[in-house]
């Protein structure tokens, strides 16, 4: 039951982020939707892995992959935001 609930949260967060991404017009605002999906869905999937397997190699691998995704996602969002701001700046 807990596992199903966590996976529903991950899917719902992803769809909510997609709806926000489609609705927002500014590219910088859309980056927030991607960050929301990375954080909420990643945390829910990690929690689901621990709920399913407990403290195991597989759940630790999922946690490592989600943490790596959060770090690289944050770096890419920062680089993308900086590029968008530089492109919008008049020369």
C-alpha cells in the first residue's frame, strides 16, 4: 500500500510538472517545473525503493542515482538559466 502510494505521488508530481511546463510561458519559469519534477518524483521513487527492499544494495543504488540526478539537474538548470539571461540581454 505504501509502495503504491509513493509511486502514485511520483507520477502525479510528474504530470503536475508537465502541466506547469505547458502552461508557463517564460523559459526561466519552466525551469522551476523541471526542478520540481526532479525533487519530488526523485524523492518518491527513492522512498519507494526503500519501502520495497528496505536497506539494500538496490535501494542504495536508486538513492545514488536520484542524488546524482539532483546534482546534475541543478547544475544544468543553472547553466540553462544563465544562458537564457545572457541571450535576452541586449548588446
